[in-house]
């Protein structure tokens, strides 16, 4: 597959997005391998506030959000220094999405403070050529979170996950800064199933523009 893909014109910067447990990082790594791209990943395990946030969201929301914001903007700055328009990359986050989490987790005063910092740090942030938004029902997300067994994530409550999932749906309904491919990932396996993954890659190399919906039939393989 890789040789065939590399003969086609591809988006030079792809961002994978979606709620917790939907499979962003796994897909980003696989696409990077297929396209011979560099991969840019969230570093959740480096956030010292994240475990505390899952246990007590109200108390640790602002510190958690600000740490992620500083971390991601530092990664973006490194992109600028490396000349964003020479390398090709796939990332498992979209910086614009940070506002979504802030709206969900912060009180109005904290959110106002956060947005002042956000607007200052994200000036001239590079915009991906394509965003792949992975969708799945909340029940599917919760099942995947439980199966992967990260201790801190076991504190995530169903209500929080439902609100977050709804917020993602609304966010990408209005997002129009670049092309968006909305993928129904509920009944497909883009990591372990070769046929499911091939269908997605074929769609990406067809160079979709605007907002497109990808709702493949699950493979029987």
C-alpha cells in the first residue's frame, strides 16, 4: 500500500481529532508510517495535573488546560523553526480544539483568563491541510477507555464523556478553516483491520475538500 500511496499527491499536514478513546494516536501513527510522514503527538503523560484532573475536575481544570496549551504551542513553535512547509506531518491534535475543552471544564472567569492566553499563544498557528475527525458513540468510547486500562482514565464519568462528545460534534459542525473528513469509527477498526484502514487511505488520497463524511461498511475480515 505504501508505494501506491506515495505516488499520489497528499495533504502535507494532517491532524487527527476526536474525543477521548476514539483512537486518534493509533491512527496518527499508522498514517505516518503509510505516508512516510513525521508524527506529532500529544504528550498527555507529561502533564502532571492530568491524573488529578480526572479525580477532581473542578479543582484542577485550569492548571491542566494551561499545561496542555503551553505544551502544544511549544510544539507548534518547533514546527515553525523546522519550516512547516518543507516536512510533512500527521498530528493527533488540532490546536483549535483546545477551546472546546476549556469551555467544558472552566468556569467563566477561568475561561476568560484562558482565552487571553490562548489568543496570545496561537497567533499564526499553522492550519492543517486536512483534519480527520473520528466519531463514535459515547458508549463505544467508554468501552474503549475501560479496555485500554489507563488508571487515571478510569475516573472519567459517563456524563462528562457525553458532554464532551456532544461538544466535539458541535465544534466540527461549524469548523471551516480547512477540509474536514468526518469518520464514523464506531464499527470499524482502523488499526488492526487492513481492509477498514485501506478504505480510509483510499479516501484520503482522493483529496477530499470541504467537509466530507466517511461512513464505511465494517469489513468482515
